[in-house]
C-alpha cells in the first residue's frame, strides 16, 4: 500500500496574525472577559453534525468527521480577533464566561488549525493558526527569563508565570507545525529558543526533564513524569519535518524513554522519583494505559522519519502491553490506568485514550503489518462512534464514567481541545484506512 507522507507539503505566507483571507464571513466584537466573536455562518441546524448514513468506517469518514464536524466548530467557537484561542466551550460550543489560556491549549489549537488548512485548503484555518502563533509569541513568551509562561488571560495578562516542561513541549509542537505551514523565520527562531530552554534549563542530570520550575527556572518541582518526555519526543519529530538535523535530538529522547520500559511486561510507568526510579503503587505510581498506545505509535512513526529500526520492537512491546491490559473485553474500549502490579483500576474511559489506541492500532495494522489487531480496531472505532460522539450537538464528550454516562458534556477545556481526535483522524487519512 502506498502511504501518504508523514510530512505534509506546502507553506502559506506568514502574516503575523493580521487579518487573513476568509474573514469576511465573520463579524467580531470585544467583551469584558476578553475578545471573542459572533458569526454569521450559523443556521437553524448549526448545532447538529451532518448525518452519517454509511455503516462502514473508512478514511472518508475520518476526513468528513474532521473537516465537517470537528475543526469548523473549533474555528467558529474559539478563535478571537487578537489570536487568543478560547478553550472552555459548553456542550453547544459556546465559549464560557471564565477563560484561562494555557501554553498547551494555545499550541494544540495552532496544530489543529494547521491540519485544517492542510486538509481543506481553507484560508480561514491558516489565518487562525497565524494569529494564534502571533498571540503565543506576544503573550506567552517570557522576555525576561526566557521560555514561556504557563497561562494567560484572553487579554494576554499573565496568570501563571511558571515554566512547565509539558507546556514547553507543546509550544515546540505548535511552533513546528506553524513553521512547516508558513516557513516564517520568526517561528523558526521561537522554536529554536524553545528547544534551547528545554535542553539547557529543563533537562535534568539523568538525561530526562524536570516537570516544572519557577519563572526564573529555579526550584524544580519534585518528582518526574514520562508524560512531558513523550510529548517532547512528539514535538521533536514535528521539528524533524522542517529541520531534519533534529532527528538526532529525537533519537536521544527516544533512547531515554526506551530505558523506562519494563523488560518483564512491556509497560512504561508514568511517575518517578527525582532519580527516575519508578514510584511504587503505594507512592502513587501508575501505568497510564492510553500512553502505552501513544508511545507505541510515536516510536514507530519515529522510525518512519529515520530513527533506528530497532525501536519497532520496543514499540510493539508497548502496544502489546496496552492491548493486554488496556482493552476492556466487555465493550472494546480502552481503560484509563493500572497500578504498578499491572492490575487495572476501576473507572471510566477517557476519550483521548480511545483516540490514541485507535491511532496506534491502525498504524501497526497498516504500517507494520500487524493484521491481528484488525478486529480490535473495528470494535474500538465502533465504540467511539456509538458512545463518545455527541449526536445532538456534534463533537466528543471528554470521556465516559464507569456507568457509561458522559463524564462531562463540555466540548472544550484547557486539556480537551480535540488534538487527540485530530491526530487519530489524520493518521487514518494518511493510511487510507477502510474497515
């Protein structure tokens, strides 16, 4: 099978956040809580997604789901004239009165809108990505100490000046995608600065990274987590797509992560002491089952980008561990976490875990020829479509409680930006998956 490249081609002109093409369809206003918009694209059926009549899940479904049901709603609901992206949206996709913008939420939505432009060619998406990148540079960047603030208000006022490694990883991720789409040297400089901060101010003596520091990079928070390392690995792969020499840095992070995988069962613990000793269950240690699948996908995708082929074996072990422990035989969905003794914990099923498992399963089925996962993939996608998508107002619930009810009907918050949905659908489209 011929696969589309991991690296989409083409670049739009960088306009530094100024008004972009396609804006004539919108009318804007400012409110006391920050800048937000009113749109004239709404109609009597604007809240409901287009009906899907086909029973078969195919790459066409993934394309339609993104370009007709997910990304247009984010474009309408979250983008403001100053480039601040409002993450808190209610079930009907209306912005909530109180908004907090984090380095993660702003950067994830930059990525979403870059993908929207790549999939549709709609200038409104690249205009949103450009204005969002401009707001990132203007409001989040710490000109005194370097790096990026954790959170700001919609008007750009700093709310939390702390330096967070997870947030910096996503800043690099969003900047890398915006750079690929525009070729703007200002974004290249910002991406290089972000990596320099990560590499020299947030890396620890063991080759990993601290979780968080004060604004001046003092007083690192105790404990370590594999989660920021994983998203930094993801961000470095995005940088490889625009600057191939970053492959060496991605490999360095991958080698560190592979050493964290348990040899006995292929599981990767989430939380650690300062010296990267895995925490015990009694200390709060856990196995994040969604991250089993996410690590598996990222390592295998890294090999597609040029990382050593021996990472495929580690990726496959991570996938097998996720399948063995994470997939609920009752409904085919993915459980959230397990203790350090590999015993799953009761609880609901988060939407992002389903996305990461589906993406990894599709990837290994098509790219690595792991045909044995086909049945699990079909069942998981059926679970997603029937249980996690809001049939009345469109979009995804954040997850399900243990009793199967939605954990929240909100369509967005600082963490839930449908970045995982975009990643899953993008990979399905690239692979040409038809189930």
